[in-house]
């Protein structure tokens, strides 16, 4: 595969092309591009990160698991996209490891619209399109959309000495192709949820809060609607209040930290976005019937058995 011949270009690209790229209303921070060769490594323990990670296997094989712990095989010509926050782990053959590419990037919306064309609410923007990648199905996929060709083009442009801006545009086109695949070849959302724009946008807003408190004015402004209308419609469509959904999201994050992170209960409460450790413990016990400490102990016991 031509990709394997071009692997020295990854080091050059990381130092010369991996930058913050602004296009339309999206800001993409291209973190790096790495050629993987985990010789001598057998396992990468469960973890998550705040960036998107794309892994493409060019030769050999590896295995990847998510929260269910089931290892799924990845051989040559398969890839996986890992959205921010998704807990995952990898298993390698330390003697005959796989070879492939790993790309990492972050996505954020540009702080302020500057032109009338950018501000049109009836258009799907670059940010909206790339944000679809958060909904990617957590499973290895066979490359049936020409991703290998696009990756090789990226490396070949570097080898040919193209300016960084041209390589960056090729990278953006690669991301856009992935985003198109979310709603075509590899749909991750049901038809009903995909068409419910308001509910989906509220969910995205709440998931992006991380450890910050909910600002209802910002939520309403992001949808160009009053908060009362947003809250009423969200409850009608989902049966949940917005605050209730936010609490659910934060409890799910807390569970990830309890099971996969060596953090104190206080640290988990703060990281998940709860106002205090007392409030976190009370809400957690009301939802799951046990305290966070008891839940962690039970999960460790299950893993041991």
C-alpha cells in the first residue's frame, strides 16, 4: 500500500501543517497525524480524550473495544472513528503489530459570525456538518468510501512539498467526506432522531458543557428561540426537562470516571459538573440506589470476577 511508503511524511505534517484551521463557522484544531507501529505493546487500557481520533489499519490487525468491553477485530482496510468522551481500549500483537495512521483533531464553532451569509439560520454550516461526527457508530468499519486514497493524497502532497494551506484543505475535505458518510453509508441516528433538529441541538449543547453550569440564555440564543419555548418543546418531544437531561448526561459521565479513572469522589463531582460533592452523592444515590463509592466498589468486584 502506497500509504506505508509515505509514513515518514507524518512527522513533517505534524510540525508544519497541524494548526488551527478556520473555515466558514468552524475552527478545526488539527492536533497531529501519527503513523502507528506499537511494537512490544500488547494492550492500551480503557481511556477517553477530548478530541476526535481516527484510526486506519493499513497492514496487520488489532482489536478495539468500547464500554461494553467486547474486543472487535480490525484488519487491513478497516478504520474506526472515536468521538470525544468515548471510552475505548485497544489490543495489539506485540510481536507482529499492525501499521496504520492515526489522526487527531478538535472542533469548535467560531466565536462570532461576521457575514450575512454565515448567519443564515436555514443553511447547514461547516460546523454543523462536522459535528455529525460525534454521532458516529462506535464500531470498526470497512473502508468503502475511498478514505485510503484521501489519506495517501494527504501524504503525497507533503512529499511533493505542497504549501501547508493546500495540505490543510485536503485534510478538511477528508473530514467532510467522513461527515457525509454519517448520514449515508454509516448512519448512527434513527430517522426520527435525525430529523428532530431542536432535540438534537439541545443534546449537543448539553454534552458540550463539560464541567460548566447551564446558561439558559446561551442555550436559547444558540437556537434563536426563547428559553421557555425551547424548554416546552424539549419536554413535549422527549418527556424530559432540559435540567433532567443535563443531570442524566452528567451522571453518565460520572459513571465513566468512577469505573475508568482513579479520581476521588470530589474530583469526579467537579469534573462531571455537579455543584458540590454532597449534591452529586445525593443525586447519584437517588438514581442508582447506591452511593458513588459503593457503585465503584461493586464494579471493581464484577471486573475482578
